[in-house]
C-alpha cells in the first residue's frame, strides 16, 4: 500500500509539472516571452504621448516586408529592423486582466536585431570589448533608424532630445517583452519595463514563457540578406564587424537561460515530492 501511495504521489508531481509546462508553452497571446535573439537585440516601445506611426509610408516600399502587423527590413550592416504597433493603457503595454481599460492607445515599437548570429561553430573568447562593440553598433544604428524614420514622417512626435535619450538608455539585451525600454511619463525617462514593474511604477506583468513573440521567419531572413530599402544606398556602412565573438555571446547566454529553466523545474519537482 505504501508503494502504491508513493506511486500516486510521484504521478501527481509529474502531472503537475507536465500541466505547468503545457500552460507555459500554450500561454495565450497576452503573455509575453523570452526569445533567444533578445540577447543580441535592442527594442524600444515609443509610448511617449503624441508619438504615432504613419505606416502607410512603409507600405509597398521595396525591401520592406510586412508580416501581419510587423514591418521588417535590413538596415546598415546585418541588422534587421522590426517596426510594429502595440496597445497601451495607462502608460504601459496592455495586458488583459491586469491593466485593461479605456482609452486604449496604439504606440509604435522598434526592434533592432543582429542577423549574423548563429549557434554553430567553435567557441570564441567572451570579453568586455566584444560586448561593448556590438552594443555600440546597435545603439549607433538605432539612432540612424530613428532619425531616418522621423525625418521621413514615418515616426511623428519624437524630438531630437527624445532620440538622444532613447539611444543613451539603450543596450544590447534590452529587448523582448520584459527587458525592452518603455517611456515612463512620470519622469520623462526611457527605462526597462522589468525595472518599472518591479518598482511598482507601472501596472503590468513580467512573463517567463517562450515562443509567443514575433520571430523573423527563416525565409524572410534569407530575403533580408539580399534586399534592402532604396533609402540605404546612400549610407556608408559602419565599421565591419568581427568574424567571431558574437556566437560566443549568444551561446553563453543561451546556456545560462537553459540552466535557469532547468533549475526552476527541479525546484518545483522537489517541492512536490
């Protein structure tokens, strides 16, 4: 009988873990996620009052690909730019059931993602200079894109000082639902969403699930590699990127994330024993 009870207890624990995993994997669209590419990206929700996106100017532009509500193109060097609109309520991204109400506003977001990152190949030594190089590359390209989008009237309502503040606050890895920059109206700064949520400055939710945010499909990544918008022809590319180093960053951070997830499930299982 004791063995039977033990088998039932173990079965309940395993079932609970399976159910929890299924809930995370099949989380509804209100849940955000971690994308491995976040570690080599920068993302900003431009939710400052008065900012809006004139997306009609992006429609039909050669080299600008539309996937659902996302506009994707390749910037200077191998950096993909993703422009989108997001629902915002009371100064924070809308999360139904947590911070929903009226009026709901639409604000543009922009994400820059390094395209030449792979998990294959040999390990490269990870050092501070490499991280700084790629961070500076993303920040300088972010300034180029924000400046271009405002000068062409695609983005409206951002001042030159706004652009400076956004770029100054940006960093490699400041991307994804939890870690992207958002505008905090109370002090006029651009800060990480996770920081504002943890400090109780805005109402929202930090999510620990996977696979529910937009990812550039492989076929689109191939198209981006061979076509750029015509406005890039007159721009000189930034200094050439090193042929190594970023793979090491991506692999190392991916391993850290994997270990953290495994540890969390182990602790959950141990508590259920």
